[in-house]
C-alpha cells in the first residue's frame, strides 16, 4: 500500500486522527464496480478502531460490495484558504483520512444496535430520551426504500492521514486585499 507522498503533510498523530474521525460528519465510500469507480457519500461513525455506516439493505452499493468488498473510505474537511504574498504559496487548510479495508455486513444484533446508537449520539445528541431498543433495530424498515437497513463495518488494514493546519494570521477573509 502506498504511503503519503507529500511527507510534510502526513499526520501520524493517532489522537488527532481519532478525534477527527469522531467529529467529521460525512465520508465518501469508494468502491470498484467491475472496472468503474463508484463513490457514495455517507454518514458514519468511528468507534473502537472500526468504521461503520448503514443504509438500505439492497441497491447498487450493496451489490458492488458483495462482488468486491475492498473499499476506500475518505473523510476530508476544508478549513479555509491560507494566503501568502506569493500567489504560488497560497494554500488550503484541511485534514483528511483515507481508510482502506473490506466492508462487511453486520449480522450480530447487539453490534448493530450499538452502532446505530452511536450514530444517534453523533448526529442528534440528546434528542432521544432513551436508548435505542434492540427490537426496534430488528424490525426497522426504511421509510424510503421499504426494505431492511443494513449496518456495515470496515476494519482498516491501512490508513493514511494528511493535514495542512490553519494558520490563523494568514486565513483569507473576503475583506482582505493583497
């Protein structure tokens, strides 16, 4: 597996990577559909060193993962533009993590319930006044697709992270002039 080419941007701070994966809200699931790329934006949770997502139990994403479970999940956040008197040195402040592994459906009801509770805690903290019951997960049907949901996990076999930190005194604001 390739490592980060631009070493000055490589992030190896595991605490920073963990924190970023916990707080970022959207990731992009990259799949190989035959010889074509297929990328899906998803909500996700990162817990206990694993990545989890959920969605309809059928459809193209699951068909592609069934044929080739190798995935790349990318999470990236852009924090703004870093200015410089030299135009070629103008840059972007960001953090990104790429997770490589195999996607697999979760069949264990306890694990699926735990993951969906983690998603609720992340995306609507404090909204529900009681924990998600296992019976709800077992019987849940998607209101949009009419079929059961599927919770999937990716256990990373390789990860890379890059960052260009915010430089507070150099961040572009619309009222700035060169």
